[in-house]
C-alpha cells in the first residue's frame, strides 16, 4: 500500500506532518528518504510543532541525533547522512524501544537495522515549490495512520 501526497508549499508539508496523530501512537518510527532540500527537515519541524516543541529544529547532520524532551512526548530527530551503511548495532537501535517518536532523515542508509514496523516517507522534488511525498506504511498501525491522514 502506498499513499501519495502532493505538497505545493512549505506550509503544505508542515500541515501534513502536523496532522499525524502521535498521541494514538507514542512509539512511532518515521523514516524520511529523499535528496538534499527535498523537505525532510521541514516535515520534522511540522511534527515537532504539533508536539508543542518550541525549540528551533535544525538538521542534526553533525551530531546525528537531537533529543527534544519538552513536548507532549519525546522526539528523537536523527540525520544519518554521515553514517556508513551498516548492519551493526551502533546504539541507534536503543531509540527504537524508547517511549517517544523517532524521525530519521536519510533512513535508507541504515535500512538493515531499522525495525520492520515503521512508516517510510519518500520525498521527491518536482519543482521549486512542489514535492511529492510517498507514504509507505509497514505494519497495520502505520497503515491505519496513513488512511486517517491521507
Ligand atoms: N513543498 C515544499 N515542502 C517542503 N519544503 C519546500 C517545499 N517547497 C520548497 N521547499 C524548500 O525546500 C527546502 C527543504 O529543505 P529541508 O527540509 O532542509 O530539506 P532536507 O531536510 O530534505 O534536506 C527548504 O528550503 C524549503 O523552503
Ligand atoms: Mg534535513
């Protein structure tokens, strides 16, 4: 099952992220794929604002993981762009069992260590303002989530 959403502005991408109801689903893992500038961090900002997180969200490219603990639930924002492809336990796995939302930019780089149940969102750049977001849910609860939002 795949769900396509065409975002025509930054606001569209923020809104779709805000519409994901995290309270139904407190241990969500969201994997973002797509080239540089495709909107992965914008999406994460929308998600964080819906959790009431007031901090500025920036791509954690140089520290890999940023933790935001002052919202309705913990948000772990990862950017694994600088990691080598690996199937080893590098500590990231610990986050998958924590109570909180994990959002991973460039998640395809660590595909081998990702949990089988997760939401994958592929970002495609169409033109300056347009992005196509392809939601691919793995697992029943993620399918329900996509049906509810899209
Ligand atoms: N529809 C859109 N959705 C998200 N970002 C968009 C959109 N249209 C243009 N942009 C621009 O694309 C860039 C996305 O940047 P960012 O989210 O940091 O990308 P990534 O994290 O994927 O590298 C921003 O400069 C933003 O203003
Ligand atoms: Mg980014």
